[in-house]
C-alpha cells in the first residue's frame, strides 16, 4: 500500500463519512408540502438568560458555609451541567456561551453568591454527579437533575426549582398513540435516568429503548426503530420545533421535579440556596428567566414555580 | 452495597448481552478479516487496493462513528437492521479490519520456502493458501486474535450509546436509578474482568495446543 493509496483512502473515508453525516442531518425525502420551519440554530439564538441575570439579586448577610467560602476563594461557581439540552443548557460552539434555564440558574446563583455571574461548567454526563459533589470537584449540579429519595441519600437537594412533565413524540402520520396509556407494549425511545423511570412508572408494559441524546431518540422514531419518544416535554419541544415528520402530542404524563444538587456535608449551603430560590421566585426573576428560555419553546405564560421543599428528598 | 445485590439480576442480564455481542461479532470479524487478508496478499491488484482501502478507512475511524453510521446511516440507504444486529454488524465490520492485519502478519510468518515448495508441487494459489499457508498462519495467530476478542467484548460497551442495553448500559442505569456510582461501576469492571480473564486463559490454552514448533 503506497502513501498515495493511503492518502486516497483517508480522503475517501472523510468524504463518505461527511456524506453520511449530512444525510443523517437532513430530513428524509418524501415530506412534500412541508412548511418551512425555523432551523434549530434560529431557535437557539432566541434563548437567553441575560435579561434575568442583569436584574438578579445579590445575597446579603449569608450564613457561614464552607462551600460558599470555597466558591468565593476561587472567584467562580463550578457546576455540573449539560451542553446539548435546548432550552435548558445548550452550548453555542461559536461563542462558547451556554444558554437556557439551567445555565441561567447557575448564572443567577453565582451572582447571588459572588456579586457577578462567573461560572464554569463541568460536563460529565449524568453518571458522575453524586461522586463529583461528594468529593467537592463541583460546587453544585444544575443539570435537569430530578430529585429522588435514593439520590437524596448521597447528595442534598435545594428546590425543586422546575417541574417537568414527560412529553410524547410520534411520527406525524401516527394516529394510534394519543396519550401515555397508548404506549403499552410499544417500543419507546428514551434516555436513561429520570425520563426512563417516569415512563416505566406510568406504563410498566412499555419497552424502553435507550439512546444517548435527544436527537438520536427522534431519529429512532423517524426511522421506525421505535414507535414513540418520551423525554421531558421542554427538551422535546426544542427537538421537534424544526421537524415536520414527527409531532409532539399535547398529552403529558408524570412529574420530574428538578433540584439543585449540593454536597451533603454542608447543611448551611442548602439553606442558602433554598433562600436564593425563594428570593428569585418572589421578586419575579424566576419568571423572567423562564420567559427568556423554556418559555421561548413552550410559548405560554410562565407557570407558578414549584414550592421549595415540596417533594420527597428535597 | 445491599441495593446492588438486590438488583444483580439486571446487571447479569447486561453481562449476558455483552457476551452475546462479543460471541456473535467476533466470528463475523474473523470471516470478514480472513477474506480481506487473503485479498490483500492475492496477486490481483484491484482486490488488494479495495481491501487496503477498506482496512484504512475502518481502522482510522472511531468505532462510535461506525456504529452511528450503521444504526442511523443505513436506514437512509433503505436498510433498517434491528439495533442488536446493527451493533453486531458494526463491531464485526470494524474489527474485521484488525483481524485482516493479523491474518496478513500470520501469513508473513510462514517461511517463504514452504510456499515455493507448494508451488513447485503444482498447487494453485488457493491450494497453497488452503493447504499450506492459512493452517499455519492461524496457528500462529491465536494470541493476537485473543487480544482482538478481548477488544471486541470491551468495545461492545458502545452499544449502550445506540440502544442496546449491555453491561455498561445496565451499570449506568442502575447508578441513575439508585445513585450508587462506585458500586455500580465496580460491578461492571468485575463483569468485564470475568470475560477478559477467561478469554485470556482460553487463548493461552489453545495457543499451547496448536503452537507451530519450528
């Protein structure tokens, strides 16, 4: 094999891969008369937490807490977050800015503790949050982190700060599935964790098929590998906003209360973060953040925020 | 830890899936790799180039990319294979490239004099391969093939990313349900060690049995 052939092979591989990936990104042919929908990037561009952060409060006379001392010495809040959850925490690779409800919550908390919204995100997926909080690698986890009693044995939860429901996406032509009960015995694409637990609790006979990302779940339905997708309805809204061959059903089910994960060994910090949540909910910052992020996808007026400490484990 | 023992069943199911993936993918890789290896040493130019092209493309791509292409790319070409089959196919195609190079080195290990002698006896190209070269080549390839089998069983963990719940996927799910990161990953490590150590031992036994003494 000469160098020339080798280079040709490499170039060929790159071209084939590029073509296939391009095919993966485009909608399959055969959706005639589809109305032009905004591209994902356009939707992402409308989502911003800056307005809420600009007018956010700064904490006064906070109790003594070792975690807050650590954050102040470092000068920034280190949090576990996600890069690819549209509406909650989406990274714009061009600017390096992360926008969404969760990302905004991190900015607000940093401003409350430090006086300026300086944050640093650690994205380690959802497997490692408890371990990273336990060994103080991160200060908080703000990552669509569902409060459960099992997790509350290892970490402390402030909140809930958001109440998510599971939504259902099916093929645009599908009329057999209209509500959660219709998922019985069907193959349902979802992600491991809270989304899968909500599905199994609601419809024990559904067969979950687990994928890594929302985009893969949607592709599985488009290609007939699964009959439906269930994930929290805000992220499904973002994922289906640009597609014409699948639809998001109006029906939702289940409840996923999202909380802010905290180290278990610092009860004073939990008091501070719960105080922060109550403050931003009372002064309208929470509603402003919701309107600038998730509200851009849901297009409804902001709901009443969930009551702090209202779920088991918080 | 007690919660881990209560849910050991789910992890064992995952371990079984990992084993199934490895045991089905490896023969596929073996067949594909042997065919490719023979193509690369054949006297036919186009066959050599085609096999070389394939091996270079596959060996220089991450496995995850290959799996995503098989799972999400093939349907655009009109072939939708079930997820489990897709992962087996992806692993087989990918490790076929590695087996091909092992086959080539095994063939290179057969003394040239033997090939010349076989030719002198009037054996055809396929006769030389089937009766003289490949039997000896495979006997010298046991260790590297064992290593490839271990790699296949570890690489099958990527199945979790495309909807096949194997050992890694089960461990992650268990961790997300019960927030037990350390026990769940230790359990997964023990599962993989069981597979890889057993494979290593078996490889050693087979290798000692079929070794070519020169």
